[in-house]
C-alpha cells in the first residue's frame, strides 16, 4: 500500500514568496499522487486554495493564517494510500517592494530630477529616497557611492555643484503603512552631470536709497565653483549714463550712502567668475529712484564758552541731512525773572558777550536748513549764566602809520572789562637778534634811524579803574624801512695848504653808504651852486670826502659836491658847499718869502732858515691796523719839518695793565707770537726830525685782545650702527693745515656734545634736545626707532672761546634684532604655585613673542614639552614635582622677525609643605583608602554635576591598587579595576579640571575618578606615585625624603 512520511514545507512563509511541499513516498512506483494546499479559516477549519501542485505562491489573503500541505500517495496502479500533511507557521506579511524605478530630468547642475516607482506592500508617498553620486554608471555596492543628501520623503532633488562630472544615483527605500521598511532599490541617471556656464540666477539690492543708509547686494551664483567674482558700485547722474565707480566699495557687497551721493542713482554690478577663470555675463541692479537726502537735523548742539563779558560764545552743532544751507541761529538773553529778548543782529554761530549783557543768561537756538531750503526742527541749548563782568582785557591792538624812517606810528587799542582806567602802553625796538630797546612815547612814535631794519613792538596792559590789571597784549610792526637818502647839511671849514679838510655833513635816509664826492677849484666865489654851472667854470681836483689842499690851491675857492648814498646803493639829490674864504698858504711859502727878503736886504740866510720856523716834531693819529690774522701794521701822521729816522716800537699789555716793550720789534709791522695771546698790542711812534730833534713818543690805542685763530671742526661723522641698542660715537674731522693743528695741539680745552632727537621723520625735521645726553657716545634706545638723531659739537679753547657749532644727523633709526634679556621665572617653588616668566625685551615693538613651557629632569639635558602651555603664566601641578620648569622665550618683533630663543629655569619643583606632611604620613603607613567619585558616562556635562557621580573606594598599598564599587542592600561590593604598578601603569591628571584624574592599569583597564578638591587630588596622585616609585624614573620618595 503506498504511503508517505516526513512531509514538510520548504521556503520562507512570507507573502509573495513561493513555498514547496515535500514528502518521502513509499510503496512501489508512484503514480499521480495528490497535492493540496489549504488555508486556515477563522473557525479553525481549512479552505482548499490549490490542488495538484507541490508549489504555492503566498498571496495577500494568506497573511496571518497557517497553510496546510496535504500529500495523498497514489501508486502507478491508482491505489491511494493514507494522506499525510504538514502545517506551516502563520504567513507573514511581505515587506514593501519597489518596481519600475526610474529617474527623470536633465543631468545638469542646478536641474531638478525626480524618481518614479511602483511600490507594493507600501506607498510611494511614505517611501524614502536618498540621492548619491557615483563615478561610474556601474557600481557594486553602497561603498562606491557618495551621499549628496540624507534620506527624505521628497522624490525630487536639485542637482548640486558637487555632482558635476558624476552620475546621479537614487536609492529608493519602500516603506509600508506600519513603518516597515523594504529592500532598497537603485536607479542611475544615464548621463554624466554637466556644469553650467557661470551666471547669476538672481541679483538684488536691499536697503533704503537715502543718505547714510546701508545698501546690501545679494545674488545667486550657478555654473561650477564660484571663483573671485567681481563686485562694484556705481554712481549715475542719470539712469542712462555709464556711471562712475565707487572705489571705496569695490569688492564689497555693502555700501553706505554718503552725503555726496544725494540726487544720483546707485547701481550694483556683479560679474560671475568660475574658479577656473571663466567669466559669465555680468548682472546689474539699478536703483529705481535717486538717492534722497535725509531730513535736515541737528544731531547735537552745544554752547561753548564761559559766561564772562568779552568771551566769544560758540554754538557747535553736528548737522545731518544732505548739504547744509544757511542754517539759522538766534541768540537769546534771559533775565533772572524769566523774560527774554532776542539779540538783534546776532545770527551767526558765534556771539561775543558785551558789557550790556552782564547779569543775563545767554542761550542759542539752531534751525537746520538744507541747501534746497527745507527747514528742520528747532533745537535750543540750555541758558548759561548769569554773565559776569570780564577782567580788563585788550580785545584788539593795531599799529597805524608809515613804517618808514621819519614816519609816525600810532597805536589803537580796543578795551573791554569794565570801566577803563590808566592803561599802560610800552614801546620797544626789537632787533633781529632778539634784543629789545625800550622807547619813550605815548600813543605816537616818530621813527628815527635807529629804528631802521628793526620792528617796533607795542605792549598794551589793560587796567580797570579799580587798578586791576589784565593780561598784556602786544603787536609788532613790519620791519621799518629806511627813508630816501638825503643830504641835510654840508659845511666846509677853513682851508689851509697841506692841512687835510674834513667837511661837516649831516645825512638822512637809512644807513649811510659810501657817497660820491667831487672837489672843484674856482677863482671866484659862486653864489649859484648849480651843478651844471659849477662844472662849467670849475676844475675837478678830488673825488674823496677828505681833501688836502696843495700849493696850487692857495688863493682859490674850493667847492664840494656830495651825492648822498644809502648803504644799499640808492642815491639822493646832490648837495654842494663852497668855502667862505680862499685856501690860505702854509709854512713853506712863508719861508720862501723870508729867503727873498734875505737876498734883497743882504741878511744871512741861516738866521731865517725854514728850520727856524719849523714846528717841533710830533705825530698825530697813531693807530695800528690788522692786516691779516697774525700781522699788524702801525701808522701815524708826522708833523714838524722834514721827518728823519723816526722810531717805531711794539708793546704788549697784559690784563692787569702791565706794559712790556717787545724786544726786536722795531719796524712798522709786527707778526703776532704765542706770547701775545690774551694780551693787547700797542704801537709806539717816536717822531724824529731830519736834523735829529726827537719828539714825544705817541701810542696807538690798544688793540683788541690778541687770540689765536678759533678752533674749527670741518665735519662730524658717526661711528657705529644706527640701530637700536647700538652705541653711536661721534668723530670730529679738523682742518688739515699747520695753524689749526698747532691750535688744537696747544690751546684746545674741551669739546662739548649735545644729542637731539627728531619729532618725526620727513623732509622738515625738528629736533628736541636730550638733556642728559652730553657725551661723545650715545646708546640708541627703543624710543629712537623711526626718529633721526642729531649730535651738535663745539670745541672750546683755553681762552673760553667756542668754535662754530657743527652737527651731523643720522638716518632714521632701525629696530634692533629682537632680544630678550634678564629672563627669569618667578614663583615660590611649590607644585601649587603660579609661575610667571619675566624679561626685558628690546628690538623694536614686540609682537607675538613665542613662549613654551617645558619640564627638565634633574641631571638630564632632555626637555619635555608641556602641551598647550604657551602663555606668560603657568600654573604648576603634581606632574611638575621633581622637575625643573623651563620657559623658552623666542622674542618676535611686530613685523614677524624672530630673535634668538632664550631660556630660564626654576629649581626642582617641591611638594607644597602641607600636602607633603600628609603624603609622608600615608606613605609611612603603606596602605591607604580614599573615597572617590566615578563618572561611568564620562560626558563633560555630567562630569560637572555631583548628582550624576557614583561613589567608589580607592585602595592603594605597596603592591597593588584597586578600585571598588561599595555594596548596597541589593548588591555586593564589586572590584572594577585592579592591578600592580608595573608598566604601563600610570596616573594621568586633567589640566582643565582640577578634580579629575585617570588611573591606567593597562591598555584595556583604566578608570576615570574625581575628588572634591584639588588638594585631595594632589594627595591621591602623590601617594600612588610614591608607592609606585620603584617603577618611576624620578624617585618621589627622594623628594619627600622617605626611605624606600
């Protein structure tokens, strides 16, 4: 009999899947066995859904029900055996699926693409789409895709710039109504995404086109990656003109409208440029309306000045609102009872308080007016006062009159400050060298020769009737000019043969120069001294001021024609004078007459020789002249017969009046010797007549004190670099001649120096003296950078005379190489202290100098950098115990130039004494328990809140360390971390949190702990490190003086 066994169903019992029924047939050759599929019904029965098939495709109606597969065996003869069956589990709903997935749209940058699909087991609306880009149109898995967005419900997508050159891929994830997610499907766009040419998809300017408003431009760029697109703003007189660019806003997206833009159009132009340099079509936004001015407004109004008679009150206002026109001011006086009156005629921004205003309060109102006549709101200041009488003062002082020699100057002073008293007026003559001569005058001054080339100054001191004096006011005239040259008078004294005539003349017209003199000889005394008549009937005999008549002049009249001449060469009208009597004969004519008498009357000639009539020898006008720097000559006029071998002597007169005859000096010339310096020279002339008669010796006036040639300095030069911190020395160059070398070698006393510094740099430099810098050398300071230095030098000889000042100026001082000196670290030396690095910087203005803090192990040259510690201050911690702190300071100038790094270090950092005592005690005990806190989450925010932390017990001894979670009513104590001190065991601390630390036992076993205070943290770490000291490179116990 046919039978079947081991009937079962193969396949996932999920909607849309095909399952298969199987069984093991027995009983001869199998014929047309029956196969039936039944679906469970609500009443527990089964409904036949398919026959004669071992396979069945699950449909929607099967979901939630079990299926029964019935296998009825039938042999070849048709004999039917007992049926067997198998029942499946309940059919599960199939996850959503997607079919016919496609992407529609253009593959271009900025284009919109969308997906269409058919979804079973869900809806298209609830399904999600994520967009990717791929380098190839064929991809194997998600790893080859780069996401362009997150998964979204939207089925459309705008292609971004980053997708250019790639393929667009859509990942469609079907989602059922209950949220069940099906297997995703992928679709790819056929073409590679192309880029657009650079262009603008919109351009606009926002803001109000009015004065002082901010305009902001915005635009949308498409066409690849944007490069340096160009922005520019323009002003247009009309809407059609090209406009003028606003250079200050070039390259900016914002522009603040200025007052000058009022009445014009403003436009913004953007030229899109791709990063590869391709330029697109420019876009222009033109404002619709002309820029309007703001309403005329007085932003602020202040009344400046003191309420004192004579003070000029000024109304300072700040105007806004287009171009200001004729703004209206009104000044008001208010009495103490509140009544007020507008001051007539006071319509400007300033007003001078008068005597009539005393006792009133003054205020000003301002009505702003735009240039087109628009008026703004009236603004009024608070009243100031009451106005009090002013001190006596001179409001104005003027000089009137001709500024010419012979003219008259008159002073006019305007007085204010109560009733005028006896004011003081002083006149002065001011010379070019700064000296002044006081003159006696009232309100008028007649100008004289002494005033020429000087200025006349009047000082007016106002005095009130009660005697109170005000501040003096002065005014100076222009330089007084000389008058026209003029001969006032000319007189010729009695004339004798061989006696030099010195005419008496009076001159007017500035400083007299060298006049022109012409002497005429005439037989008759002329009444009419017209130049033409004199020239026609007279003979010219001389052309100098002084004239000595000779024999031929005896019995003639002499006429002098004088053309007065000013020192600048300008001449005046000629003036002429004639002698009252003819020239009279001299002594030799009398002698000749006596000789004729002797011959006529036979008288012995020797009884009446000329010598008997000759005067006693004498000499007049003895003087000496300096003919060169060291050569003098003596002269004198001899009288008394014929001169024989007159005697010449030279004398040296000391400062105490002692006169010594100089040996060997017996000629009319004398060359100065060193012995003459600081003495006077005198020339002695002893007249000797030809017959040997000796007259009285006459002396010249003493010469000026004889001095050698003054010391001279040719040039000054600087030795040294003109750089900050360098020392400049001055080198003098003296003239290379025998005289100067002799004087410098024998008579130089000292050299004085004075250094100056310029107020700035440029063409016209002004210098201020450096009061304390008076030596040959000068050390350049930081303050001198950018300034020029000047050194003035004078040489002083033993006679107290100073040479001419010679100076030299440096080029602008340059900053030195950045340098740090006297670098040191300040701090108390314990691990809880704050340490600061101090030093003296030089080398220009300091910029961002670099500082790095490091640790140095005692006895080792190695330095350990402390990460993040680059400031001037450093707060030490337990990690520094036993190390020296080292600070490396690299000076940096503001222009980025670096100097040589310099380091400073501390002594080894010690444990703070209070903590030291506790650590030593616990190390002596050898076993310690600490109560700590643990944050299992380790999130930074929770770590700050004590309520989120859990309590732990930290047990440490000489062999091991253990972190224990205490037990509770519902749990036993558990060990969370334990280990020995062998490496890689170590303890880390957090520099940004003084309460936390980390114990690292090994790579997989570490714990983050927290204590209440820094003191406790330091104590825990030092105890752990002390117990683990045999594994430590720095023996903490040696620092704590604990024997291991």
